[in-house]
C-alpha cells in the first residue's frame, strides 16, 4: 500500500515540476519586465565593447520589444 502511494506522490511531483518548467520557459521568458532587464544588461555590454554587430542585434531586440510590449525604449546609435 505504501509503495503505491509513494508512486502516486512521485508521479504528481514529477508532473508538477515538468509543468512548472514548461510554463516558465513558454510564458515567463517573454514577460516584458524580464525582457527589459535583459536588454538593459546587453546595453551595458555594448557600452563596454562598442561592437557594431552587437549594436545591430540589440537594436533589433529593442524594436521587437517595443512592438510586443508597447514600450518606447530608444534604439542605439550604431554609427
């Protein structure tokens, strides 16, 4: 009897864990405040390196962020 209960408990915990990970990957990674923090971190990296390729990629991310999150983060001047 105990083995059967333990099996069910482990199955429920495993399913819950998988559901949590999937939910996090699909939804929370696209939440606007988290995306904004990621962009801010990349802007700091760009300020240190002044890499033009990073600037172009970052401007693309900023544009997508502004469209998706109804925001107005300024794009960088890569020139």
